[in-house]
């Protein structure tokens, strides 16, 4: 089972993409920027979760 951070990070990344698209459609630059920031935060959180998964896998061997 993937780490909770990976799942949460992926969800945050998708939410950020949706915000960015909504900002583009409405012409709201602030919303676009928030969407991009959420995507970066989600990618970082996903990477942290991936490292946790890797470490957990190494400890089992």
C-alpha cells in the first residue's frame, strides 16, 4: 500500500491542475498561481511518500 503522503500529494497535484485550468478559463491570475503552487506542493509531498515507501521496502529485506 502506498504511503499516505503519496496519495495526498497526488490528490493535491490534481486539485492544483484543476485550479490552474479554472484560473485560465476565468482569467484569474491569482487562482492560476495558487494552482501551480498546489501542484508543486503535491509533487514534493508525493516524492516524500515515495522515499518513505522505498525506505520501508529496504527495511523489510
